[in-house]
C-alpha cells in the first residue's frame, strides 16, 4: 500500500500484517481445540457416533486416563469401505443433508469429531457392513493412509492413541490419570442414562491385557419408564430409585419425563442433577435454574435436589448448535421450558404428600448400631486401639412348645401382681388417661398410624400397620402452619406498602432494561418498579410484610440473581422467610405435653398436607421404622 504521509519514507514505513490461508492440518488442529478439550471429550464424541449407528452394545476401553489409548467397540451398522476416507473429511456426515440445520435427530451432525481427533492423535477405524469384507483406515497427525483389508465380525472399532501428540502444549493442561478417568466415567454414565436400551461396558486397560471393568450396565427391558428407572437405579444407586418421584408432563409440544428425588433426599452439591434435551446430556443454566426453582420452598440454600430429567420436543423448538461441545441448548420459548419443569416437579412433590425418603429410616437404624468396642484401659477408659466390630449376640430361636414349657417352669408360685397382670393400656405410658384416649384410635389404614405416646414432650410415637413412626411435633406443626400461611398469601395477594417518596436507583441502561423485564413478576410480590429515564428506576412500593426495606440493595441483589441464574427469586425468598419465622413462632413448641386427641389430630393433618414430610428447611419431620427393621435391631431376624 502507498504511504500517504509524505514525511515518512518508504524505508521507514511500518510493516503491515499479511493475511495468509492456513493449511488443512492447522485448521484441523484449531478445530480440535474447540471440539476435543480432554480425553473425556473424545470418548463423548466417539460413543455418540456409536449410538447414532444403532448400536445395542458399546464397549469403551482406555489407558492412562485416555491419554495413551481410547478404544470404542460397537455393534452398529458400520461404515462401508468406500466411505471410510470420506468419514475422516471435515464437515462430512451422514446425520443431516444440510438443508435444515434445526432438523437434528442424532447426537452428531457437524462432521468435525473424527477429522479433529485424527489431527491431534493417531486414529484408526476398522468397520464392517453386513456380510461385506471389513476394512481399515488410519490417520496420524492429519495424514491419512490408504484403506486396507481387516478382520472384524461386524460393527466398528475406533482406536485413538497418543491424544494431543501433535499438539504437545495441550498435554500440559491435562490433569492426573485418575481425574481424567473419572471424567470419562461421568461422560459414559450420562450417555448410559440417555440410552437405557443400550448396554455399556467401560474398561481400564492401563498396563495392557484385558484390564478391569470399572462400569457396566446391561440393556434394560420393558417400557420407557421401567427401563429408565432400572438404569437410574444401577447408575445413581437404589436409594435414589427408591426415593424418586416419576415425572411425566407435556405442554405445547414439550414433554418432560424422568425422576426427581424427594426433598429429604437432597445432596450437598449439584452433582446428582442430570438434564437431557432430546436425549442429549446438557448443562444448561436455564434448566438448572428451573430445577432449583421447583425445590425452592423445600430445601435450604446449602442443599441441592437430585434429579434425572429428559425434555423431548420437535427439533425445530430447540437449537443445539450454540456450543462447540453441544453441551448447551437454546429454546425458542425459554419460559415454556422453565415453566414445564417447575410446575411438573411441584405437582409431583405435592402428590407425594407427607412422604419422606427411606434414607431417613436408614440413618436412624445406623444410629442405633453400637460403636466398636475399644480395649479397656485404666479406670475403664477405652484406648484408641479398635478391637474390631461389636459383638453380636444371637440365640437359636426355640420352638413354640419349648417356649411355652419354659414360661410355665419360670412362672412364680404366688400370684403377686406382675407384668402379666398389666392391661395393654398401661404397656407404654405412665399416664393412663392419656394412653386410653390414644389407644382408642386404630392404626388400620392410617399412613402415619395412631399416636401411642409422647417422649420428652417433643416426639410423638405412633403405631402403624407395619411398624412405628416417630414425629418431631414442633417441626411437623411448623410446616403445617407455613403451608397454611402460604395458601392465605396466594389467595389474598401480597400487601404492598407505598413509599411516601419513591426511591430512585441509578443503574446502567443494560441493568435497567434487564430488571424491567421482570417488573411485572416483582409487582405481584409487592415490589413495584418503574423506569425513571436514562438508566434509573423508581421503587414506588415494597412488600409490607418485609417492613423497612433498603430498596437500592434489593434491586442490586435482584440484578445479581438475574445475571447468575437468569431469574430472581429474591423477593419471594424474603417473603417466605418471614412466613417461615411466623410459622416457627406460631407452631407447637418443644416441651409442650400433648393430649392423645391432639397428637392424632396432628398426624391426620400431616397426612392431608403436601410437603409435610420435611420442615421448612428440608429436614425430615418424622422417621418411619418398619417392624422388620425393629426386629433386626434386636437380632430377631
């Protein structure tokens, strides 16, 4: 280009950057950086290809956390000898024809995975279609070999060795072999949840040989829900399956199915949350926020729900091509998807009624187990050296005739009043009047049974048809009062307190526009906000229940929640926190002695009130012990 400034000679002119066309090898390595982040990414792409090929059994083998070897073996349709070179070409795919980029019914569709893997590692594909001869092709650092004959009974074997050998700088960012192996396991488990009718085997072959199987699930049978329930039980554990609620709802072309756990079966982090869109595992902020919103009123802030949810819809209603790894999606109507999740889960939780998770009973039984006995030291003190498990005393159970003879032989000669003379009404209570009232109620047909006693003026002991229930009277009544207050607020609305002088909050224009999008929702909760010109908003009303409010701090906190989760539940959380405190102070206090009819009335109200199985903070309100569990505690199994 000519130099316009006459004071600068051509010799002193700055050198201009030159635009160059990158070669195919460099292009493929750059593309691989987007698609293949770590060995788990390669496993994900290859297993998805196997699923798209109609496989019913898929075996994944890896060595050194996938850094030196990844091998995928499937029984799918295979690739013909003529199309093997095309399969390693960029943007060559059998999934779509390119006319409609939204009509996607498969995992893969961009045709980038195989050429990207071949650009950064040593890749070989061996495949056979039907009765045609098997063929093999290899690519190393982007250089493709000729197709050659191979031996294979059917399906496809894809082997990737020395991942990132062509881009050694990427190897420095790899984590330990154990961490990479764990990431591979997580990927395979998510895909196994999405495909319950496909069998998966994961094998660690580090060191050579057959290695060891680290994960295996067989193909499930039955209908979709039976298969999904069985697959989740094998991956997430029997406890999750026992405490999960079936979800099946549909709205305006979107269908939500899956299983969501009870609030009392919560986790300390979000590791047990699995979300799928059209069978594709995703980590989407919108869906995670909807799941949190559904459990918003049943869990404390430090607890997280467990769920495996699947949204199925027409491919044109969702865009899966917004992220290189296809881990995020974009719905045409995000509010519809969020509303479907929130309403479906809340409906399922309401139908669960007073049900609490079985893990509560298991924890109770564990608490009854005796501690291991240590060696007795001086003055009876135990030393720190364990002496093994506690002794278990178990006698052979004698026959009925032997027990009868033993009782008669041990009976006293005199007829002094003893335990045999006590009526049943006096068996578990010191106060006969209270007990007689409680005993009049039959436990038959009552889920929480009939009250039999009150322990320490705080815990109600009730007898059920199959065992017993221990109820925390304060926590249970607190939940009942809280639900009643919420119903009253929903029916009558939230009272708003008009500010004598509206508070003006200065914001950026972007923040102002963002908070005005939720102004109508906030108004329903008693917080009225209006645009005030520029980037300012005027707060004209605040919820009366909150009393004196720092409007500016509340607006800024709402904006932070909108940025973080795409929605704000701050005002609702503050209102319900007030209701929770009111319910706490208005409920039956610990230490109050209750009459029999009061205890039974509390049990009946718990049975009729949704969510009464947990208190306002997600803790259980009662513990149920089956008769078999109680007998096991006493060695009567």
